[in-house]
C-alpha cells in the first residue's frame, strides 16, 4: 500500500485526524456534524463492513486502497499529530518488520516534550525509531533529526507520516545498528541521542526481533549506547529507557554503564521496579537467573 497516496486521498476527501487522548487511538471524521469514529478500522485493525464505510462517505476506490482490515493503526502523539504503526493488535507475522508504538514509547516522548529546551537548536539521533514517535516529538524544537531502524516497514511508515504532516527536518534511514553500514550513514557530531530500544528478555526459540534486547535484555540497548558514543560530539547526551535486570542482587545494566567510563551518568530514574513482571515470557527470567527487572529512564553525557 502506498501510504502517502492513501493519506493524501483521505485529506483530499475532507478527512482529518483528531486526537482523543495523548496515547490513545484516533478518530477519523469527515465533518464535525457527521462524526463517525473509525477506530475499528484505523485504530484496532478490526473488520468493518463496506456498507459502513460507504455510509461514512468513503469512496469505493478509497475502501479498496485501505484494505480490510487495515494493515496499520493510527494513534495520536501528545501534540495531536498522528503516528502510523502496526502495534495494535500485534501481528506475529510482522515480527521482523514491525512498526512499534507502545505505552513505554511515551515515557521517552514525554521526557523530550517536558524538556523541549534541551532539544532546542540541537541535532538529534533517534535510534530504533519505529513509528518515529521520538523523532516527531524532538523535531518540534530541534534543528534536524535522524531516525534509524532495522525495519524498512518502520522507516517507510515514519517517512509517510512526516510527509503527510508536512515535517521537513526529519530523515528516516533504514539500517541495522551494529552493522558497519549504519555507522557509515550518519556523522559523528550529533548533540543528542534518544531511544527506546528493544529490551525484552529472549527465551529459547521464541525470538521477537522487534522487542528482544539480546542477552539479559540489555545487549541491544548497550549496542545502541555504543553507537551513540561514536556519533555524538563530546558533551552530547543520550536519553533512553532500558531494563536493569537484577541478578544475584546486582543491577546489571547500571554495572555495565559504570564500565563504560566515557559516559557520565546524569540521571537514573526508576519508572517501574517490576517491569514486565506480569506478562508472559517470564520463563526467560528464570533461564537467566533474573529476579526482577527495573525499567529505568537514563540520561547520560558523553565525556
Ligand atoms: C521498542 S521499539 C521502539 C520504537 C520507537 N522508538 C518507540 O519508542 O515507539 C524498538 C525498535 O528498534 C528497532 N530495532 C531493533 N534492533 C535494531 C537495530 N539493531 N538497529 C536499528 N533498529 C533496531 C525495532 O525494529 C523497533 O522499531
């Protein structure tokens, strides 16, 4: 599907997007008088009947373009803009080419929004950009933002969102952090890096590339941090969330961070002392002797 065409067709047909709440789904409405939420279509990827869509005033051409169910969802960011992703509901068949947007995305996004002055006139890297949410939040005050993701679907969706929202100071690059190619495509003088890395704890054969953080759930976050070191100027900052697995009473992410003496820890805030404790795949914890995982928001400065 050509998302840019779809969005321009919808805008041309008089549709707009209205935010309900910062991290909830959007409704699509044609006019304020004739309000018909299309959450079932755009928000949750559930089926709606063609008759219902025709009654909304969508043309049969547009309906054909959308497909049913729609392969993506639209959510609002806090500024009322929309973000295209395919997280709700998660589709296992998209695991390697996923466009992520989760509740935890908003931890970092809101931190950027709250401290917009820190991003003012700055150049920013968004590592593992997914839907581009962090890029979009940063772009309101930054000079230039580059989002990088190993999912080409994610960078395509994010580019289409930027085009449809008319945002020009963001670039989305398809590359895998950890590969030489990713290092080659960005310079080494950025002011800030922001990321919400994959931080799930893998278990046996059950791999989920878009969410797994490698060994103990910290391998990929550390890979992102090392990438940030190579691409930030001295004094540049990395803002991110990460899991801090407690093994034998020791907090392992923070221990790893201490080894990386090139970073000065500015802030470490615990957002959840029992992250993911209630969800499935906890067996991965037992396999790696993890008693619990703290979700941390970290700000650190490159010396
Ligand atoms: C938890 S999601 C976060 C997405 C987005 N930043 C957000 O906050 O909603 C992690 C993202 O990292 C991407 N990713 C995983 N491994 C990567 C790698 N080695 N290089 C670049 N992106 C990667 C995934 O495709 C996914 O989009």
